[in-house]
C-alpha cells in the first residue's frame, strides 16, 4: 500500500488560506469617512462661501451656482474677498500678530514642558500614572472657567499683585492683564499638556543604554543631552510644537478675555466678521487663508522630513 505524502507547507500557503475579514474594510474606511464628514465637507462649504458676495438676507451671501430660466447654469465666482485681505492692513496685522503670539507661546511651552516631560519619563514607574494624571487634570474642568481664573490672578487687585505689594516688592499694581503677556500666559497654561504628552511618549521609549555608553566614554551629562537625548526626542518636540502652535494661531477665547484692544488675533477678526459685520464671505476667505498658511508649511516640512529619512 503506497504511502500518502502530505504536501510540504510553503510560506504562501498561509497567505492563500487567510481570508479577508468581513469588517476589515469598514474599519479601514472609518477614518476616511470621519475626515470626509468633519473636515472635507466643512472645508468645501467654507470655500464656496468665500467666493460669494455679502447680501442682506438668509443666508447672507449670494449663491455660487444658479439656474437662469431653468435652462442654463451660471457660476459666479467673486475673488474680491481674497483681494480685500491684501488691501486691508488689519488682516495682515492680525495674521502676523497671531503667528508671533503663537510662536512665543510654543517656545515658552517647550521650555516648560521639556523638563517636565523628562522628569516624568525618568521618574519611578509606580508614580508615573499619578504624574500623568496631574498633567491632564485641568481638562476635567471647563476651559472657560480656567481662563476666567487667570483674570482673578492677573488683574490689578488680583492675587499676584496683592501678594507682591504685601511682600513689598512693588508699590503699585503691575499691568499683567489686557496685553499680549496675559495672552501668552493663558495659551501656555491651556496648551501645556499638549506639549508634555508627546515629549513624554518620545522620551519614555528612548534607549537609556546610549546614555550609559556615552558616560562610559567620558561624555558629560550636558553634552550627552544635546548629542543624544535632544536629537532622539525631536519627533516629540515637533509633534508638541504643532499641537500648541496650530490651535494657538486661531485662538479666540483667551485673547478675548485676557487680551487688550491692541491684541488683534485672527480668531477675534473671524468672530467680528461672522457675527458683528455679518460678512460671511470675507470671514470665510480669512478662514481659508489661515488654513493654507498652516497646512502648506506643515506639508512642506513633512516632505522634507520624508526625503531626509529616505536618504538616511
């Protein structure tokens, strides 16, 4: 009786037997559906309004597409809203001031967040969850209440000025509120966790044997930090900087509550155009311009980073 030989298993056999899961396509498609519904469609609507003209009516702008005698479809595109942004110095000043305050807030957040994230990453594993909980604890309260609390701290008869006057450091209250300084303080306080968490995730995964090898070779801790730790943590630095800079660029609540009349940021300009001037097309053009100013540099940076990784 001849022996029956079983065919040898090949590497491709498992792949042939692996059947696609029914819900895999749905799971993969969900992020794209989310982006389509909550980013692309609102962007298209705002883009369409930016090419319209402001009118007194409901909605307060002209239609982009319109049928004439039910026979011909006319497309009316108005580029005057974008030209108006370049003609009026208010919008250019708002963009530059927003970028300046967002950049300063990002740098201050990095200077404060990096040592904090480093300390958490090097702390005992038993207390790390507690330290991370303290970082995200302010999010358990309302964002508006936390910003209002800074008004009580920074105003002329607030806690900080009263404490300094009681200690004899100052003789009269310092102007700590209704200026750019208060706006930077509010932004740093509100968005500091967005800087700390990416930095912690990067520093916590770093191989400490590299620092030990550098110490064995006689490298000083400061030099080892700038030669090893800081370069390896750059992904966390970049991620944290983007998470702080992008929302700070379009911030409205903090400049409105803590800023003064000279604190002109693009978020306040958008609110004034939408709700006070009722000029939705110009406000939409401002929003599209701000989005392009944020997205284009990020895309260029990602392409440069991808090319550098490919060469490496």
